[in-house]
């Protein structure tokens, strides 16, 4: 190009001036100038082409639906699943009595959340914080862990409330109604805790940068939600509320998913990259909490089927690790 030719002539001019002033290494100067010009006329184009190809590869989506479109589809699927997980048992209690299936699915989802946190989200947010204090992303992950810990264990003891509800349900089956229906306050507190939990989980889906990440997150949330929905349903059944009131409260819980996805998509689309990085770190911390502090202790309180649950947990970890590593190779 013309600009490259001018640059080359200027460089040769500098060589000529140096030659008049004293002894020089012509080969070294010629190599330097040639490399500089070729870098300007070829290297930049190569880099730009590589970046364009990479962006085009990332933008290719199944059925030509954009990534945000897939997020909306996944969110609609998860919201529908959430509603069905409490609406169907509300009509027929037989489904919620299959405790082994729910337990294995919950253990598998615990492995999924841990694998996503340590094998994907934490390394990603550490990369996003390059140039900052190296401990910053890890302290933000800890902040996410402590946030959900505070909501579920300090502000509202969600675990204890669930146990009280299960105990009351067992007493009712045995014909012991001495405790009477529990107040609606405990059920509403549990609803608040699980609503915050749901928003943070679904925010991760909104923050996802690829179709693969979105699909994996959808799978993990879909496996985890039934246990939460049924536990919340049991709490409201024991509160003595009418079915109409229970449906209204649980509809509020189901609405938290779309709010979380919309929040994540807004941050991903409009906020500065550092805000995106902070959100990813906080979500990673909540995933660590769900897997390590919520699912594992809850499932291993009962020693029955412990080997089956351990196999389900490890299957979740290994399968998601394999999927994330494979998708990473496709994006390279």
C-alpha cells in the first residue's frame, strides 16, 4: 500500500543517513525495516482476520437463533419446569414421595455446581481480573458464598425451617396433629431465602457468553430446582393456607427466575466489563455454597444410599468438567 511504501522509504532514508555518518550493519537494518513494514501491511490484517473469524465462530448459534434468544428459551423452559415441580405435586402427592430419585438428582446437581464453579467460573473471573490485585476475584467469590450463607443461615434459617416442615409432615402422616398447622411466617421466610437463591442462580444464565455455557447452566439448574420447589411446597402446605394462596406465593417464587436472567443479560449487554467480572465471581461463590454447603451436607445426613449419591455427585463433577473442557477447545 502507499502508506507502507512511504514507511519503507523513510526507513531506507534513515539507513542512508547513518551510512554517511559512520559504519553500520546493512543487513541488520534492512531486516529490521522489512520486518516492520511487513508487520504493518500483513500482521495487522492477519490479527484482524483472526479476530473476525473468532467472533464469527462464537456468533454461530443453533438454528441461527441469537444467544440472547436462547437464554430466553432456556429461561422459559426453567420457569415452566419450576411451576410444574410445585403445581403437579400440589395436585398429586405421589411424585414428591419418590425421595431416592430426588436425592440422586440433587446430588448430581451438587457435583454440577461445584464443577462449574471451580472448573469454569472461577478461572474465568480470575482471567477477567488480570491487571487488578490478584486476590480480588477470589475475595469476590468468597463474598458471593457469604452472601447466600447470610441469607440462608443467619437472616433466615432456611434449612431449619425445612426440617421443621418435614417433621410436621411426618407427624401428620402418623395422625399426630398436636403441633397444629405452622404459621405462614416460616413459609414466607423460606420463600424469601429461596427467591434470593433463585435470582443468583438464574443471573449466571444471563451472564453466560456462549451457547454451551447457557446449556450447561440450564441443565444444572433444572436438576436442582425440583428439590427446592417441593420443599417450598411442603412448607406452604403445612402453613394451613388455602390452595389459592399457596399458588399465589409460589408464583412469586417462579417469577424470580426471569428476573435473574434479565438482570444477568442487562449486565452482560450494557455494563462495563468489570461489572460483568464482579457478577461472575459472586455467582461462582453462590455455586460453591449450593454444592458444598447445601447439597452435600443435606444429602449425606441420611446414610441410606450413600454410595449411589456419591456416584451421582462424582458423575455431575466429571461430566460437566468434560463438557466445559471440550467446549473450551472448540472456542480456541
